[in-house]
């Protein structure tokens, strides 16, 4: 890829495009990347992050994380904090899969105990957790009941015996963004979402059985605090999914609304229609913020119900209760949201509206809003790699304040889904992975081909870059042995 001539290297892992690069930029664009990663970024990343820099109310910089690649509106891996008084809210800065996120769950099982039953375990997970486009969940809800889920998130799951109090404590914002009002959500969105609770969906969503090998622990103290040192070669479960068709429809509805009022009513002109926005404190902006929170809460509940299913399967296969198997959560963290948070800008603490699009909150040690047990370590950060290579558990760092305590969310694509399907065959990939010790069940061989490891950036390079940039500190690398995908 060719990088813009105006791109300047500020530090080993920090690059910048000045406000003069594109007309209308209100702040510079800042990109966190190694030299290798910045050269791999497609041209659209640089154009999109600079378009973000033109949005009203933006503070400090428009950012892109090391896993950045072309997206809708913002680049995936994008970050922008707005002054809520003068700034805007943009669905393109949050994404269609609102609160797509990661959850990591412990067990006290070793790989040696799991491997003899791995095929049975993966097959049972595949049977109990619906995957694929348009799949329906086992929780049967009426539409009005689903609206309660959208307003209450994981709290609804607690009331209905799908969650524990500790699960909520180990979920970002306790598994519920307050202020969600389901009356701000369209009937069509509810129709698309009410039967999808407890489903993975398709695309890059997955549920993976992983092993914490002792030589892959990089920070022993934090690994112990996060529960990763119960037994050698400890088995953990990581899964990745979001708000399904419900969140997609919320985004679609409000993009259409914002395009109708943005310039005509509020006089806002933007360089890219995909960045359609509204003043945060406008009626339209507040309605979207509420509807977005509904989708956030649905996604938290979705992952919580999936966790309930995972516990059932492990309990059945190993003939022990989830408590006996120590199936506790490490954390659940979102990577497609907008949130009001307090951050320091120019020496003054301000409330800001932080858009994270394919980027992850990464609060450092002592931060408000993380579980007390993580006061000394910083917030757990879960960064998923490709199904062939592995994933990482990291921790937020105090130095992350320079980027509003935000880090990467995955390895980031280097190849489009279309190109990956041209280059790889899903059935062959499944066979090759099993030969390498990774048993995969999928709803679609085409979907599996899209997720080939070669279609993604080097996860080791991405997470090392986040550490060198002071965004998040590596704790452990997690190696896959089993996976279910849509």
C-alpha cells in the first residue's frame, strides 16, 4: 500500500496527518501502527480518519488503532471524542453491529483433560448456540418482553436466571447502558431482533475454546489476577458477537433520519454521507443515543445468554457444575459504542462523547468504572485474532490517557471477504486446521473461507504495537483448539 506523503512519524508507533492534509479538518489525524502495519493499511483508512477529523466538536485528534482498516464512515479501529455541547453523534462512528464485543470465561480444566472430549464438546456447543445468518435463539420472547431486554441488558438476564451477580460485575457498565428507552427503537428493529437472543450470527463472530500455555504468559502477576494460572495449559472460552439484526436496523433507521435533517435543519455539511450525524443534544441525536443504548443492552444480554449455554454444555460434558469447573468471567468488553466519559483535555477534566468503532475501552489501574479486583491491574482487554492464529488478553495502561483509554479490538483485515472466498476453500481450510489441532464447526464453508488467517493482519504485531504505544499491556496469548462459527 502507498501511504500519504504528508504522513509524519511522531514516534516509533505513532503517525500523524496534519490539519492541512484535507480541507475542513479541525484536528490532526493520529494513527497508532508499526512501520509494517502502517504500510499495510489501505488508502481508505487515511481518507476516512481525516474525514472524521472534520466532524463538529471533535477533541484532540481523530484516531485509528493498529488494526485499522476501511470501514463504513469511520475506519474500523476508529476513535473520536466529541464535546457533547458543540459536537455530534454519528452512527458511522459506532457501526452497524452496535456493541459487537468480546467475552472471556475461565475454567479450571487443563488441555490434557479437554482434548479427549474436544470433538464432543465443540459439537455440543455448535448444537446449542445458534450460528449463521438469520438464526433464532432458544429464549422465546414476545416483542414487548424483548423491549425490556433492550432497556435492561444483563439485568434482565439476572432476573431470569441466565446470569449471576458476578457476571454483571465483570461486564462493562454492569451489562447495561442506562438511559435506554425502547420507544426510540422502530418496530422493524424489534421485529428483526426479538427472536435472536442467545445467537452468534455470522461473519467474524465465533465461540472458541483456547489454551493458556505457560510460555505464552507475558505478565505473570496480571495473569494470576485475571485467573489464568489455575492449572498449566488452562482452558478458557472466548466469544465474539453483538446485537445482530436489531443493532443493524437501529443504525440503518437513524442514518436515514440524520441524512434528512443534518444539513437542512442543522446546517452541518460533511465530506462523506457515511458520516451522517446530528448535534448530540438535538432531539434526533438524543433519540439515536437512546436507541443505540437499547442495541448495546441487547448485545450484553445476547452474550450473557450464550454464556449460560456454554456453562450448560461444559457441565453436561464434564459432569460437574459450572461452579465446580470455576467457569467465571474474566471480563466482557464492547468495541462498537458511543459513551459519555470524563477525560482530561488541555489540563482540564471534561465530559466527552467517545465514539469507538472497532476499538476497545482500556481503562488503566485505579480507574473508576472497572471492578475493584482490577484496581491494581487495569481493566482486562480482550483482542481476538484469527481462528488460525490465536488471541490475546491484555490490560489497560495509565499511559492510555493520551488516546482516551482506547486500544485495538482485533487483528484487522488485510483482505476483503470477497477476495478471501476467491483464494480459500472453506472445506479445505477446515480440514487443514484440524490437522493442526484446531477442530472447527461452521454453518457455512463460504463464511469459513472469509475468516482464513491469511485474510488478517499479524495479531502478534498488532498487540505488540498497542503495548509500545502505551495503549494496552500484553498479559497472555491464547491458542485455539476448538471453534464454532456462523
